[in-house]
C-alpha cells in the first residue's frame, strides 16, 4: 500500500530494550520484594501464572481506587484490563465496600442460604432470562458444574468447544487442537478429557454440524464473542445457526459470558437476543469478591430440585450430580454481588460504559487513520480494541496469525511506564465502570504518543 508506514523491527527491539530497562530501574521496591518472595513462593508469586503474564518481572500492587491502582514503588496506573475484567466494576466501589464490611461483621459464611442469594437469583433470572441460578466461587467452578449437569441430563459425555476458547481451569476444557487432534493443553492433564472434547473453528457452522452429528455431544459451550484471542466477533447468523443445530441434535447450549457480561445487564445474550440452556458467569458480578454463577433452564435444573434419597451419599451429590464447594454460595459473595448488581452494574451504568466504549473505538480509529495505519477497530460496547491488520479475524487461527506479540509486548511495557496498565496480552483495552471521559481521553493520548514513538 502506498504511504503505509513501515514498522522497523530494529527500532521496535531498541524501544523494547529501552522501556524494559526503564521499567526495572523505576521499580526497586518491587524487585526487592520479589527476591524475598522467591524463598517461599515458586517464582516469587502466589500463583505461578503471574510470572507468565508479562515480558518483565511481576510488580507488587499496593492499592486501587476506582479506575486506577498504584504499585509499591508509588507508580499509578489507569487499568485498561481490570485484572482480566474481574474488576470491571472498578476498585473499591463504595456500595460494595459497605455491603461487604457489614456482612463480614455479621458473619460471612454459614453453609446456609441468606436473603441476598434470593435477591441475586431473582435479579440474574430477570437479566439473563434463565429461571434457575446457582453460585460458585469462580467462573471455572460455574462452567464445571454446567458441564456435569448437561452430561447428566443428556446421558452423553462429549463436549463441543471452539478453538480460541477459554472456559476456566477445568480438565474438560483445558484442551487444544493440534494437528487436527484434540489434546491436553498443558502438563498435568490426562488425555482422557481430551478424548471427550471436540473443537471446531468459531463461525464455522458446517464444522459444528459435523461435530454434533454423531449425537453424542452433551453440551456445546461458547463465548458469544471470543475474548481470549483478542476479540473475535460472530458472523451474522452464527448464533442463530448454532442454536438451531444444537437443538436439532439434542445438545445443550451454554453461553460463557464471564467476559462478555460487561456488554449489558444481561450480557450479549440480552443484547443480541440469544437463546441458551445455561449461562456461566463470574468475575465482576462479585464486585471484587470471588463469585461464580450459573443460570439453568428448567430441564438442566431439575436434578438439583429433587434430591433423591441416597443414604450415605456425600452432601455435594445432591440430585446425584456432583456439585461443589464449602464456600460456594457463601453469604459474603452474595452480599457483594447484590451490591454490585443493584448499585454499580445498573442499566444506566452499562449505558455509560457503552458510550465510553464508543468514545474509545472512535478515538482509536481516528488515531490509526491519522497515522496512516490500516489497523481495524472492533466494537463490543465497553470493550473496544483493534487488530494490527486491515481486517478483523473471523476465528482463532486468523486472530493468531494477525497478532503481533512483540509489538503488543512493547505497547504494554511502554504504557506501563506511562501510567497505563493492561494485565493481559492481546486482550486490548476495556472501559471500566469507574471510568469517565477523562480516563478514555488519557488512554487515547498515550496511544497517540506511542504511535508517534514507534513510527
Ligand atoms: N470463562 C471465560 C470466557 C474466561 O475468560 C475465564 C477467565 N479468563 C473463565 C471462564 C474462568 O474464570 P476464572 O478463572 O475466574 O474461574
């Protein structure tokens, strides 16, 4: 293309080295604490994956307030990814802080239901148009139980997923496609689970039909838009086709809206009028307190309503189906969830973040045009992002081919040195409930300066 700017790999490498040096030099306290931490935590972190998140050593967080947080060296950051959207409500929303403090004082866990649970189930049923709700501590926990309930209700054992998915740290979905076969994604997983999994490309209804045809698939689980390989939007008609095919072949359909719940009070299900037998949620509906939730159709919920008498059976086998978690459905999670749903994640709040998402998308598109870059912007209400190419990907393979990990690594590092944080590579920016126009403008200014620096 005439006039299209060329990104010089040597300049990108030079800038990356320079930014890395600056990042380390400016964070002596984090470096010292990391050294101390290594004695009793592998890699110096409470969860190993924290070392793999960034191309640099992890830093230690100090505190957060609204859209911003600080590290122990006193640097502040505008959080454009909010801990993989688990803090999309913002840090310390006052309503949630008050509800949690109150619940903590009055007892946080009883292994008994509280009225907040009823309120939350009612609110979620209305928002997500599914009659029954259960609560876990994470989205992983929610998806694990949806899978079990679907297997039980269908009498089948296979699970259909889409390449590029992430549904949590559960055996059934920690699988990948490699050389045309489904395999365990990582070490420590057995091939048995992969043997029960089928995986097809997103937006490929022919492949879906081939996978469902043997009529042995219990559940198809899908994010309405893929959000863990950048963002991949569905083709027009993809979800309608998926619903029709799953219905035709007797397979339950679950929407994993752990990330896409930020799109509207009832996620993309509500926004796009999607039908499903189950929905899995987690992350930000807890207002910053761990929670997961899943919504169920009448059929899937049935076994949980009618526990058969099974003398001697463990308590977590209600209805004969394995469900779990001493702390699942605890009073604290549900008090936090109620406060978040009623006072932060409100219809007005979603309208506001969606408008800010448009400001973000328009701003990005304007910056790329001004820089003569053909990078394409996608819009998903508050989650607006971009692809380093003149077209958006239609599936995970395309998204991987268009990704530029070295460039994105430089972008995150460069931004981190200038008060903008993105915890997940390739996720792209998302507006949080704590942001206003000024924060979006702040991010866009930084992006403008970044482009000027690399071009
Ligand atoms: N589903 C989706 C779509 C996710 O992106 C994630 C986490 N990134 C999960 C489920 C699992 O969430 P958690 O790790 O909080 O259990």
